[in-house]
C-alpha cells in the first residue's frame, strides 16, 4: 500500500485556517503530518488552535482514522501531535518496505556500477 492508495477520495479534506484564510490542506494522514511539519515553521498558533479545539480529531474520526484520533485526544502541542502521528505511521511505513534491510545490497544494487 502506498501513500496515494490510502487517500480517502470521497471525503472532505482538512482545511487549516488562520482567521478566514486557508493556510494548509490535508487529504490524508500523510498530508496531515506534512502540513503540521510545515505549519510549525509558519503559524504555530493556528496549529495550537485546531488541536485545542479538537478540529483535527473530528476530521480524523470522519475519515475513519479513529485510532489516531484517540491518540491525539487532549494533545495541544504541535510537536507532541507530530510525534504521535509519526509513531502511528511508522508501522505502516515498515509494512510498505518491499525488502527487509539486512545491510546487504539488493541484486539490482549489486548489478549497478554506480553504487
């Protein structure tokens, strides 16, 4: 499963807003993580607002990410939220690896002169 296949196409995205201006959009949990990382550099107050008001949790429940939503319950600090999201995504990323990392080069890498 790749990041694209996990995107719920029939669901509304999450809109990060600062006052009446949209400052970020997330269609899935991977984009949510990326937007939180980006917005931590740009508008931390907007992130804190969405976390403290439960908007992100509501959206996660809406798109069917109930486990992640429950992990973020009560989290107000964007750094803590990002850490929780990264930890939640880690098992998915490991499962997506096609070959286990044994420290050895793959057949394709051994054949290539450039490695």
